C-alpha cells in the first residue's frame, strides 16, 4: 500500500499535526510519502523529510498554492492520486476544505475525523458531538481520510527522506482576496500545552480580554473561547473550541465561565487535566472536569493569579 500524507505547515516547518497524521498513516501499513504544497516552502519540505518512517517528500509550489486554495491543492493531489491507495490529511480547517473535494473527484466516500485505525480498511470516528463512536469499514479502492490529530501520538524525528519537486497548480476560477489574522506571541491554540478558555459568563469583550489575557500570559497558555462567547463578539472566531471550532487536547485546560454544552465538550474533553470555574454547581462542565471550583470567576481568577506569583 502507498500512502500520501498532505502536510500541515507554516512555510518553514511542518506542524505537529503532520507528525500525528503520519502516525495514523503507519497504522495502514505501507510506504508513506508526504506532500508539501505552498510557495517558498523548501524549508517545510526539509522539515517533513526528518519525520521517521517517511519514504519521500513531494514539494509542489505555485502562486495558487501559496495561500492553500482548495482548488489548487485538489489539482495537485489528483495528478498524484493514481500512485496511491490512500490520501490522508489532518482534520484542520484547510484539510476539511480540500479533502471532500478530492474525494468527490475520485468518486469515493470521504472518511472524516478518524481517531483510530483498526486495519487498512476499518476506522473509528466520533459521531453525535463525540457522544458515540462509529466503526466504519470501506470497500473503496482509494481512501480519502482526515485525521483528528489529538487522538494520535506524534511520529518521531530522525528520518532522512529525499525531497522531490512535482508540478504545482493554480486555481483559475478562484482569486485570493485577503486574509485577516490575529497575531499573538502566545502558543497556537491547536498545539498549546495549556489552554485557558472563557465563556459567555464573562459578559463583554472587554471583560473577556481583561480576565483571560493576563492569565494566559502568566501560564504561557493559548486563549480559547466557547461558541457562545464567540457568537456574542467577545472573542474572534479562531479562538473557538468545540465541534464547530478547534479540537484541542492540551495537558491543562482551564474553562472559565463555560457551562459545558455538548458542542464545546466535543472540542476539549480529551484534555489531560480539566479545571472548571463556574458559579453554577450543576453546570455540565463539572461532569468532565478533574478539578471544579464553584464560585464567581471575579474572585477565583484574581486569587489564582496571586497564587501563581
């Protein structure tokens, strides 16, 4: 079996999500190649080549790939797909964008958000916001799979794969207009070891940042938010943790003023240690919390900040 993993990278190095997707690919058995798409991404390709167990790295560059346009990524993958039995990508925002297109063009059913590889044709994925697990078996000759990175350990470094250049592609019917990014010195939410998240109980955007930002800076943490807080305008969209946001599994997750709706729990319940701060003792968040503090965050958070020194 030949397997193609589409790398998640920042232009200079592959992200941890790529390492974890390689681990999932190893469960299929066979030769693993990594595809790096972008522009000026040679350093990212060399980073991918250092992942243990990788046969070779394919580097595709073009203007259309510079911003990861789904149509351009699709075009590159389709030219390579004939030589592979499976195509895998992390279940990131980008992966969720281009992988269904690739599956449709290959006329196969996409297999999304897997958390376990049972065998080369059988996989486990969460359904109903993570309240049930579904085991699926596919008879498709080619498999198009997105991987939930939080469910897999990262593949080790130490590889020495070769880097080959392949043809890039553009997206003739799509133009990139602009992007709006929140720049921060804090860790990236999806890869952070500590995450502090705020909910609608904080009451306003000003209060959200006044409470969450100093605590995150003190802990060296990333800042997250519930969907309710994002919908209310307290935090930007890329802070959202949950089924329709980002799925995280840090070593420590601190939830402040978050009730614990199923949608939110689906995005963080795999965290190693969960601390919940909420004045409602019956809030669902306490059902998954390792440590629960019942009380007003306006009192508890300052006490926590003082204890941290």
